C-alpha cells in the first residue's frame, strides 16, 4: 500500500459518491489504470472474478480502518458491500487531495464505468488484462472464453465497448 494509491482510491470513492461491491471497485480501478490514468498504478493478477489487486484490497482495508471510507455490509438478502465517504470524513478526504479542487480528468470515465453492469465490467477488465499481457489478437476470444466461460456471451460487447472507450486497439478485420 502506498499513500498516493490510497488517496487515489479515496478520491475515486468520493467522486463516485457510492460504489456497490468490491468486485466493481476492483474492475473500475483496473480499467482506469489500463486507461493510463497514473493515479491508479495498482498491480493486478488474474483471479476467479477477473483482474484482482492485493494492493487495492490493502488500500481499501486501510481506508476503512482509518474511517475515511465507509464499508456497508450486504443486506440480509445478499448483495454487495457498499463503499462511500462518511460525512464525518469528507473534509479529511478532501484535505488528502491537496490543493487540487478541479475534478480529475478520469472522473467522467469513472462515473460511466460505475454505471455499467458488473458482468460487463468484469468482461472488459479481463479482456484488457489479456490484451495487456500480449495475448495475440487472434487468440483473445478463445483465451477469454477458456478462462471466463460464464462470461462468454459478454465477449463481443466487451470488445466493442473497450474499443469505443479507446482502451483496446484491435486491427480491423477485412472480409474476403
């Protein structure tokens, strides 16, 4: 855990107001980092639910234990943990940003990601993880389907959305 990365995570949660689920937060941070937003330099490994960062988990644990981020447990019907900035900590979190009062360049993109459905985030994040690990373009789909059979139906839409967002550059296929 680094102070800078923990501050970036606190700022992300503050800007989003509310993040529903640990998995969602992991995928948003992974996609922001893959977008070359330097505030999010967490290292990720491929895990059961797609890319996962132990560093991000440590940052989140630190922020929760320092009472800078509120972690609301799932309700009795299941669901996910919810992350937000408690009113009592909002001023402290703002002070952590320093003198930067303007919203960061990544805010709009982060809000868009936070509004996406979780399987789509997981699919895009996994696809980018594979592409950034130099999986050949011709092998991306088969490798994705091999490691994420439960999300196989999300591959094409994730690829299209990642391309639209400028996260994934794939050569155009020409039709013979």
